[in-house]
C-alpha cells in the first residue's frame, strides 16, 4: 500500500504537491516491488531486506540512491504474550527530489513536531530515524510496566505462567538491545559518510543528538535486561531454597515417625496384649499411642532444633 507525502512550507504533509516527495510503501505488493526495482533501480535483495525482521541494519551506496536499513519496534498486541519483537525498515534516498520508505507494518512516522522544520530529503531521513528511536523509548516504558506487573504476580505466586512471561519479556529485551546496537552502527556510519549523504552542519548536529539518544535507550534496554536476568536467577534460587526446606521438613517428619514405628513393630499387638494381661486394655492402648506421639514430636523437635543451631 502506497502513502504519498511531500514537504510543503517546511512541513511534511499528505499529498504529492510539494518537494521533495516521500513515498511510504507498507507491505508492497508485486506490482509495487517491480515498480521500485525496474523504475527506481532499487536492488531486489535490499528491497526484500526492508521487510525482513532478521536483516541486519546497514547502509548501501548505489549509483542513483542510498539505501538505509533500520530496525524499529513491532507494534505490540495482547496476542504477543509479553514478547516484544523488532522489524526492519528500508529508506531509499534519491536526492534531491524523492525519498522512499518501505516497511511491513503501519507505524506513525511523521507526527507532531517531527513533521516540521523539514527542507530536504536528508531532513526526512533524520526525522524518520528520530521517530524510530522515540518508538523504542515508548516500548521500553511499556516493558518496564509489564516487568513490574509480572514481578508483583510472582511475589504472590511463583507459577510457571508468570515465570515464562518474565522469560519472554527478557527475550524481547535481547531483540531490542540487538536492534538498538545495529541502529547505533548505522548512525556512526552516517556520521563518517556525512559528505556522501549531503548532510549540512545542522544535520550533523541532529545526528549527534540522535546518537546520544539511541545510546541512552540502548543502555536502558541493557539495564532492564540485566535486571530481569537477575530476577530470574533470584526466583530460581528462591524456588530451590523452598524445595530444600520442604525436603528437609519431610525428612524430619519421616525420621520422627520411623522411631515410633520401630517400637510398635518390635512390640507388636500380641506382645503388648500379653504385657497388659490383668490390666485394662482400653487404658493401656491409648497410653501407648500417646507415648509414641510424644516420642515422635520430641524427635522432630530435636531435629529442627539442631538445624536452627547448625
């Protein structure tokens, strides 16, 4: 699907009346792909890389245009079950009259202040990169909120579902770290090849700001990932410790029961009945059972006391 924009009076607006023209292709069909390949000279592999989520961010300089592959966050939905993924976006710059953006998901590109103060195709490129970085910022906030919610649920119950959700969230953060790191390398290469891109001094200053913002969110994603990894390790240690405590208590109970069982086995019913000859059995048997219970409780107390002292 093609969406046409252009720069009118320093602002990006819908329509193709201004200059330069901006063409945004969302999930381009075969006709649109052939148009980009045959009419604009876009390399087929680079075009396919624009919608490949596993593609590496990079810059390619062609004869009549420059191709930039970036990573951006996939729109999150409830069906994703706490898995935050990333996708690829292709930006093809045909200076000075045209810039083409190819992606496979509808995301807000030119909104608010980001659509203003635009003069050339280079400005559109940097504004798109800025929008992508801000998109990561929004998703990192959502990830932090999800992390707090899952941690709260785990504090109430260490169920497998909550632990799997936290693991899935950590997996998504790994994707974000790799994506932001890839975009960082693209920004660095843009700065090195500023002359090839035709950047002005103002563009280079904005590029420096973008590098700082991208680095901040990369550090933030790494911190979140480390925190979640530490929480997972802590939860695993707590579960193992609880299991060890439970097994220790079970062993104490088994030992406490085994001693009275030994006496009841040695002095069976027939021997105890013979021992009670001439006595009231309805008094002797309850006393014997009560004595065995006291013995079991005493042994259990000794075991737990030795564990506390140890």
